[in-house]
């Protein structure tokens, strides 16, 4: 049996159309450690505005309202319009928007959706396994120098290259966030953020040649300031002599936006 196409929009549209019921990946929406991390991150955030990426049908969207004074500070994002419309119909007090996080054109437009300062307007990104799903997508063919970049592109030759989707996501999220903003990235993987932390050249997801041609190194934009193992939900029914299942752990990464500037050309 083929693995689900978690990187394809059609997969999620079909899933949400068939089952619009609330569903949360990896941890329940009420998981105390995750909610505590949200509260802690917002306490030091440069902005009260929350970007909930890959919101799907998660109940977390509603729980985020407990951390803001104005529900309009919450931006629930998904590239499935079915999930977005379902969420908007349930609670229109928050912002809901259909957005492809790997589309530079859509990210540039979305930047104007909020009150963007010089360094972006989002103070906290909440990500429950969305980076995991995006990591399953195919590499994206982009024009270089990239439209969202760190340096002036004068004199550089125009070319194209395939870039890992996590690298593109990192650049796009950096463009939307202010220095000091946090990205809470909950993942099933213990190595999801190795592309930001590893000293092994084999773990780097952007080729040196691509960086030289005008794509910004994600390691300049984000630093991992914390990693925490969280116990996954276990659903065990019945009693009796049952051998305990191994405890499943997921990893909560806290990323912090550096003050390295990127701009749209």
C-alpha cells in the first residue's frame, strides 16, 4: 500500500471532505505541555499575533483564543479551502485564510494581510506536524536569485534550482516574523530540525551552489533554542494482563527568529 501523499493538496481536500470532524495530530489540542509552551512563548513575543499553520480541523484553533485579548490576533492557515471554510463557519471571530505556504507569490500577498513592520508582524508560529507534512512534498523548482532573499541580487545570473520544501518554508516563515519571534514546531521526528543544527554537510538541505545563486541559508534565519520530548497520546482499552506498549515520544522544537534581514525584491 502506498504511503499517504501528505504533501499533496488533493489528499487533504479529500480527507477533510470525507471527515470534517475535529482531529489533532500527535497530541490532543488540550495537551498541557504544548499549551504551556504557547503561553510561555507569547510572554516574550515581539507581537501578540499568532500564525497557526496547517490548522486543518484541529480544536487547537479555538484553544488559542485563551492566549490573546483579541481573537483577530489569530491567523488560522491551511492550503485546503475545505478546512478553512469549515473553521470560518464555526468561529468567525478569528482570521481564516487559504494559503499555500510554499508559494512565494501567496506569501508576499499575505505579508500585507497583517500590519507588517520592517521585520514582519507575526510573533508566534504554531505548528503541529505541518512541517512534517511539508517535508513529504517534492522539492520545489524556484527561480534564483529567490524573490525573498537576504542580499541585493544585482549582477547575479538568473537560473532555476530544486529546493527542499522545508528550506522554502523556513524562508517564508522568516519573512512573516519579527526578530525574536518563536516557531513552536511539534514533530514526530527527532531529527526534523537537524538542517538547522547539524554540523554534518550531508544534513544540509540547501546545496552550496544554490546558496551562492541567491537562496538564503535557513540557518541564518532560525536558531533552535529548545527541544523537548513529549509523550504522545495513548489509547488503551480494557484491562487484564496486557504487556504495556512502548511510550511514544514526539519532539517539540522551539525556534527563534534571528535579526538577519530578508526582503522581497
